[in-house]
């Protein structure tokens, strides 16, 4: 589903936003902000962090992880996503 959407240029909002930055993108209400996202129905207490997958200055895609809203704000969690994605 996500691959088909990407091939048609219909990426979710968070992935479109991540395409132009090298930092994390926080979506605190995916059910409202990203209606095309497969994670939109994760629940009203969840948030998503999206980061570009980069290696040797080349972008390979994006990594999106769902967290509780509170955990998505923790620096330790954000640092882990940054480390994994770069």
C-alpha cells in the first residue's frame, strides 16, 4: 500500500515534509494530519516521528515510528530515531 502510494507520488504529509529536511518530523495527530498514512488509525494518544533514511549523504527513504505522544517528546527517543536513520 505505501509503496503503491509512493510510486504514484501520493506520500503522507509527514513523508513529504521529511523529503526536504534532514531532521525529525513530529506528527502529533496522525489521524487528522495524515489521512493517507497507514498509521492514521493508531489511536488518539499516539504520535509519529518520521526521519529520512540517510547514508553517505544519500537518501534511501523514510522511517516512521509510532509512539505515545508523551514519549515522542523525550529527547532520548528522538536521539535514538536520529541515530538509526542516519
